[in-house]
């Protein structure tokens, strides 16, 4: 009887972000071009795309 819960909405908003970040992080551990770079923008094209996806997930913007 607690009324509408916002929990599922929060989960939906949070889920893509850590996943996208993990994908980028895993890429940087394997990719010699991205490994050890202080900025994601200094990495290879694939790394920058993964970073861009993470930033999109973080800001909640899809376009
Ligand atoms: Zn890379």
C-alpha cells in the first residue's frame, strides 16, 4: 500500500550507465591505443565511441 514506486524508473535510468562504463573500461584494458590514456578522447575510434555511449547513458540523452 505504498503507492507508486519510483524504484523501477531509477533502475532503468542507472542500468545503462555502469554497463556502458564497464564496456569502455574493459576496452581500455585490452586496447593498446586506449590503455593508459588520461582521456577517453585520446583513445582509438572504438574507445571514443564506447566513451560517447557512456556519456549518453549518463546524461540520459539518446539523440
Ligand atoms: Zn581503443
